[in-house]
């Protein structure tokens, strides 16, 4: 009997070979070939592949109870809610865990802001990515993703992001006075309905090229929102759960948003879990207006509890900061040798490096080529999807050791040597 190639049946492109198992930062395919995963799965494996504590917590819960209606109390979700309040900024005292992922967490956050303010419009940044439901496709800052869908959520407004390396306003960081916050006023006055409920931002852009806002940006944005009674939402789907070396990036930047959404890394080794963390004022959305069957799943909550107990340890977070610094140092060395690397940036283990041509213009083809050929050098890599798409991301599992970080950099060096000097 002819075996049909799976690639003729699925709707999306997939690899030639199957992956079979993973351990820590390593993934193995059916031939036993090993790869070091620079992007932690889908940026979600904060504790790497099959972390023993996560696996044990899930196995234990599997024998007890996999699912119950989210209106019934249970141990794993109670534990998750308590832990999330403990680790989140002080003013965020309420948790909504009944969401099925990052997109629906963001949608819930927006509904909360609309409910509290009585206004509807949502402001987001160029190059942002907040998910792929219809609403989050409308909110995210990428025309290419919106174009094929003509009837989107109407009340969205995208404004220039703090991408200092290629500033929209042609300014320099030292002297701009954070024009990218000041000018939002003009967009509100001239390009919106004037009825903004919320600003939603990724503290460091995930898909948009690892853009780290300059000092003072969030303080100014916070003041901007306070003056206009606009709700400030931090989409920490990628930056949260230790990725920046703090539990949430809000802490790194020294601001308290009104809402934080979290997902991805919360599941530790890949459990499907997400939550909205909010302050008292915004917790007024009626409970049945944003509930999903697979939200607050017991197995996933058990995984999240095991994850939070590890990530919240001060020495674990210090390790993330130190390893991140080490990798950034090695990338800076590589940048001296390879002129195609035009910028290295990041916080903790949320790192990206930008590729450019000799004239400084973004080299998207090179970024894509390197991401494609990385597997031949034992690396799983991804390039940024949006904006210029010329940024390669280094976001390995947070449990990466210094030796493994060196292995990652050695392999990357081999890849660059082979492909750039070719
Ligand atoms: N926000 C950010 C910053 C993301 O990176 C993603 C997913 N890549 C989402 C939201 C959407 O999360 P999900 O895929 O779980 O809906």
C-alpha cells in the first residue's frame, strides 16, 4: 500500500524529518540527530523540553482529574491563582485564568478595558503581534496579516514603536525626548475616534524584531495613559515568566501596567495555559463574558504551578540574567567579525540580532537563509516575522547552562562562518 506523504495532507509546511523526543534545550529527530533549540519551541518552553518537575506534576494530576467545570474549585487552579497574584506587580490582585491562550487573554484584557472605561478603541504599536484571532489580527501592527481579511475589528489604531535603531521619526535616542510617546496624541486627535479604551504593548516585541524600548519610554507611556484614563495592557505572553530575568518585564522596566497577559512560558514544558492579571478596577467584566472550555485546565495548571515554583526563585532569575549577558557578550564579539550583524539587543534571555547589508539596509533574505540553514549546524532558529523581518532571535529555554550557551554560540559561529564567508 502506498503511504501518503503527510505533507500532502496538512495545511502547512512541515519539516522532512520527525522529531521524537526532547530534553532540556535539546531536541532529537527520528535518526537521533540532536538540535539545540534557540527559540524554546514556540518561545514557550521556559523550562525546556520535558522538565522532570513539570512532567511529574502533570502525571500526578492526570491520575486525579483532567478536567472539571471552571466554576468548581480545584487544587491546581487555586494554586495557580494564588501563585500568580504573589509573583505579579503589587497592584495586580485579580486573576482570570479561563482563557485558552495568549490571543484570548489579550482579547479578555481589551474587553475589561472597554467595560471599565465605556470606550472602545485600542491603540497598539507598529510591528506588534498580539495573536491571530480576528480581533488580535486587527490589533496587531502588521498590514500583511490583516490584508486577506476584509472585515476586521474596526476600532484599532497603530502608532510608531520605539524602534530606536531605525527610528520612525528619524531621531536619535539621546535627544528625541521620546517623541514616539508624545506623538500618540496626534494620532488620537487625527486618526482615531478619540475614544481610546486601552494601549496594548509587548514590553519587548516578540515577532517584531526584539525591539527593546529606551529608558523612560514606559514611564512616559504610563503617564500618557493616566492623563487620559486609558488602560495600559502589557502583553507579556513572550516576555513574562522569567524571560527577561525578572518574573515579568514590567518589573525590569519599573512600571505597573493595569493588566498583564501571560501564556507561553507559564506552561513550563509546553502545557496550554494562559491568564489575565488585573487590578481591582478592571476586574468588573462579568465572569461569563470571556470564558473558554479549555481555559483553566487542571493538567496545565499543575504544570504552571511546578513552573512558577522554579522560575520565581531569585537564583533562577539571576541565572537568566547572567546567561543572557554572556550570550549577548559573545554575540557582540561575533558582530565585530561579521559586518552583516548590525545590532545586538535584548534583556535576559530575550535576545535578537539584526542583519543588514553594507549600506545598512535590512537584509531579510540573509536572516531567512540563516534560519533555514541553522539545522545543518545543529540549531533551531527563527527570524522575526514582521517589520523588516531581518532579526534572528535567541530565546532558548531559561534552564540553559553556561556550557550550553557556549555550545549555542559556537554553533552559531560555525553557521555564520560557513554562510557569510562562503
Ligand atoms: N502575544 C504575543 C506577544 C505572542 O507572541 C503570541 C503568540 N506568538 C500571542 C500573543 C498569541 O498567543 P497564542 O498563540 O497563545 O494565542
